[in-house]
C-alpha cells in the first residue's frame, strides 16, 4: 500500500446478523464488502452473530481476523427465524449484545448498519449516543417494517409493524448517508422524511464469470436434458415476495407447443414449497434441481439461456431480487414476472435486458421463446447487453469502490 493510501486510512465498524462462513446471499455480500474495504485501506471490524441463517449450530471462534477483517461474533440464542415473534426476540437480543460490546470499543470513523436483524433501525439512536462523532451509514437491503406489512395478515403483527412504521422518521434521524439499492426503495425511504444524503449501491452478483466462456455441456444436460433447445432457469430464493404462477402457466403452454424449451428450478424458500405442491406428472418440461453451492453457481448460471425472476407488485421498493444481478453478470437475459415500474422493470426496459411477463403476455412470451429456440443466436444481443450493463453499472468492484468513496467523503472532515 502506498503512503498516500496509508494516510487516508480510516476505521469502520459494520453491523450485520450473518457473516462468512454463512452462504446466505446477504452474508456473502457483507463479507465481500468488508474484505473489499479492508483491501482499500480501511480498518474494518465486523460485528455479527454466532449463528448461521439457515442451519442449526454456532460459528466459532468469538473473535478472529479473516482476510484483514476483525470479526466479532456475539452470542444469541438459537431461536427459530421462521417465527415472527422468535425472530424479533433474536433481533432485540443481538442488537443489545452488539451495543454492549460496542460501548467498550474504540469508536470508529464510520459505522455501516444493515437491515438484518429486522428492525435494526432501533440501534441507530443508541449508536449515535454512544459515538456522537462517528458517521452512520445505513444499507437498506430490504425495508422493515414495510416487508412485514406486505407479508403478514396477523392482526397483532400488523399492529406492531404499524407502530414501528410511525417510529421510522425518528429512528432514521441519526443516519448521515442512506444507502438504497434502487430508485423505488429510495422513494419509500423518503416517505420517512429522512434528512440523510442518499447513495444507490446495489448488491452485486455472487459469481462474476468472464463473458462468453463455454457452457459446461455435462452441467447443461443434467439441468435441462440433452435434447433441450432452450434452457430457462430460476435460481435462488423463492420467498414471500416472489411469484411463480406466470412461470408455471408459461411452462404448461410451451409443454404442448414446444417441449424442447425446458424450465429448471434450483430454489428454496416458502413459495418453493407451494410451487412443488402444484406440480403434476404432466409437467414434463419442468426440472427440479438441488440448490446450488457457491462453487456450482457459475456453471449453473452459464448453462441456461434465459433466467427467471419475479417480484410481487406490492413489494416494489421493499426488496430488489439479487438474482437479477447474478443473471446480468453471467451475460444472460431475464424473463421478469413483475411490475414494469419496479426498479428491475425500469432497468430491463432502459438497457434492453429481457422480457416483462404478466398474465396478459403469456402467449406473446411463449411465441418469443419459440422464436429463440429455433434461432438461439438471436439471443446474442441480449446477452451482450446484460453483461455490458452489469460491468458498467453493478459489478462488485464498481459497487465496493462506491462504498469506499462514500465512506471517505463522509469521514473527510472528522
């Protein structure tokens, strides 16, 4: 590291529920972010928990240095994250543990707070009191309590979420920079009358392969079958914010008209269980695959011709499906079941990255896919646009460099 870089070096403390070795997508993003900032000259401390997101057991040791990042894992009970009540207990517990630990630490130049655990905004006024000179950045990966209000029909849960919603303007007040992941989310954040500066820094793809690398023929055959003319893939979580009805209707229409177009689903989440329950033996052009490990992900994404993703309209701005960025990084066009006015809908139309799908466009979309299956080379323009857009707008290096610049700008007067 040169002398000029060394002189600019500052310190940042990051708070997020899960961290490596956890393989949940957001944990990988925060691991990449911390390591990227450390590589750019920051003293980085990661405050996390001793739990994995989707698996039982604990992570140890309590403190260690990984890739230049000082990792502190605070203990919390192993209560189920599947229950709203138990998830809230976990959230309050880990936030309190972090605050007690943070009080004893040397105060950093900047703090980054993520949106897991839920209602992590509760920490913000207390962090400001503990570290009044420290700059606070809040990375809004998703929005709570808005997500609870969109998902839950439980009257008590909705009442509690509504109460928190009314508290948000006060809880957000200490934030110096509000980091959103798209224009729709920024619009929702502005409804809380925040006075923070705003930055848009998206979650990058977990796999960033070179463009045009050859498809692994064995992987493609296992995913879609040896006779598939066009492979259409859904890879990633299928939770409450996602939809599958349009994909199922499209696949069933194509089963009769073009059985050489094959759909593969490598997914987990609440909606995936519902999707599996709806499949019948007649759905012969739909393949169900095990969830991909990080090591397998690159080959999986590259083996498909088109990627599927979805978002229910009522979730616009609350979340942005990260699989969108993985698709672009692999140079694959997307077939999106969601609103044309959502962030992804806008990006697809602006950069010509794929097709929008709704219940009124299923036959039209089927016609287009048949056309592409008869002439696969016609997808090349879409593939080039996807890869180019990712490199210019959304790549890991580009986004982490944006974080570095934001942090240096925020702390330059401290």
